[in-house]
């Protein structure tokens, strides 16, 4: 059974940093692109970042570019999101999701499945 | 403000048919990029409902169907059931953003 479990969320002050993790199981992690998507309280979904299977390419939404870094450890079947210079508007539930197998046109493909999410709150 | 526009809400009685639109532009749907749909039940993570415009993942009832034409896409739900009450999101690639984009979401209420 494919499973994605996020962790690392919590309360952080504006300007602070946080690292989210996503533990994957039930599939060959190293062959799939992976994604982070967030959802502010009561709001819609926002794509945050994507990474190809071998970490050859990383993509970011303009809202997080230069502040967030996506990475992965295929030996540990884990996906990460390092978030720096956090702002109040980064407050959201952060979901990891599996993208397509391979590294071709990953931003045009669908996300399936999704984890249950980890909540990040940025507040003083 | 998303580059993909969805109606904030739609509603229908049990057994009826509803459609949810997703309107884009020449930099996303109109450029030929596929549209995908997700269902988010209250308090849960989104779930893939339709991929590549009109393809249902295993386990999704055939009451759900998708279509795409020009700069728009639609999700249709027939034989509406109480369990269909959820938020629905469309997703596509946008070349002006150089990234993936979601519609603002549509809340479906089953009357």
C-alpha cells in the first residue's frame, strides 16, 4: 500500500526556519518525482515545489523561491522541504504527494497519492 | 488569484447532475496542457479524481467524468450522492508561471 507520512510542522516565529519531512513507503521511491503542496486555513491548494527522481531538477512557486529548498534522500525513501525566512502567509497545511514516474514534464502531471499533511503556523 | 477559475460553489439534489467548470487561458489549458481534478472531503487530504482530462483512477465511480475544450475543462457528476459533498479542485500547468497551478476550488453542496 502506497503511503506518505509528513512530519516536522509546528509553531515558528516570523523569520524562523523549519524542515518538513515526508516518509514514503509501498513504492519504489527513487523512480518517482515528488511534490509539496500547501493549503492555508480555509483556502485553496497551492503548488509549492517539485523534484525529479534523481534530484536533477527542482522547481518552485514564485511565492517561495529563494526561501524554500526541496530535497530528497532516496536511500531513506524521504522527501524534505527546508523553509527559511518564514512569513505569516506561509501558515498552512503542507502536503507531500507523489508525482509521475520519471523526470519528463513532471509539472504537467497529476499528483497521487497525497499524505495527510503537517501543519505549519508562523506567528509571533 | 489563480490562473484557473472555478465557481466558488455549486449545489444539486441527490440523483441530479452537476458540472464544475475550470476556465483557463492560452498559457495553460488553451496551450494543450492536461487538466486533473481532485476531491477533498471535509478534514481530509485531497484525492485524485480525474487525470489527463477524462481518465478515472481505479476506484473512482463512473458517475464522475471529465472533459476539456479550448481554454476550459469541466467535471461532471451524475447521480449525485450525499457522500459527494466536498471541495473540488482542477490543476494544470501554466507556462507563464512555469509551474503547476490549481483552481480556487469549488464547494459542492448536496441539498
